[in-house]
């Protein structure tokens, strides 16, 4: 069940202004997420971005927005991204079948999205070091639930090198420099 570059996209879930400050290991998760986003941009992997109830939780945090560059954010009220017709349509139209998922919170929006996406035939990859919850115990439960539902648990480095596949060329050099 290898993820091929041409069949892959990423989904960044709810890394928002009023949510990030209360998360466990927030600094590390934001740093890792910026590295992942930068690597995905190098590899030209499309990134879908969601915001849960932005009126209450605010916009995507500035440092993540800066790493993303030009992007569209999909606003949602449901915990699962699959509950929003606009993002559901965008994912379907992308034609991608492998989805690298990261963001907040592991045990709520991330897990519920994975459950729904797996159920309708996507292969999901949960990027564990770019995902968190308020409490570490909830994060761990979210990881276990995602694995139980069939999601592959991975890390930013493993994901980027899996998509890269070969240790040669300009993109390899850029990714290697980014990870070091």
C-alpha cells in the first residue's frame, strides 16, 4: 500500500488561531507541519486546508498560512471533513486516492475524517508528528482509532521520502536539506 506521488494529496485540518494555543506540544507540531507543507510544496502535492467554525476558532495560524502560500480554505461545521459538500467535491474532483492527513485534534476532527474517508475508499496516512490534541492521552487514542480504521500511521519524514521514492535529483536535495 505504497503512496505514489501522482495519486496523493494532503489535508491540513483546523490549525487555527484559537485552537493551536491550547494544544499539547503545539510548538513542535507547528514546526513539523511547516516542514511537511514545505516538502509537499516541493513535491507539488496538493494541500486541502480546513477551518472548523472560523467565526469562533479564527483563521489558520499565520505561520502555517505563510508556509502554504496561495491556498483555499474550506470552512466546516461538522467534525469530519466529509460532512462538508464543498471539500468533499474538491477531493473527488482531484482524483487523488491517497490522502496524507494532519492537524487538530487527533481524536476528534482528524479521526472522524479518517473514519469517513476510509469508508468511502480513500487510503489515508495520518502524519503523527504533525497532529495533536489538547491532551496526550486523547492524541494517543486518536492514533489508535485511525490505525484501527485502516489509516497508515506515518511521520513527516517517512511521508516525504515515500512520496519522493529515489535518492537523486533536485527535489531529493531540497527535501534532504529541509529535513536536516
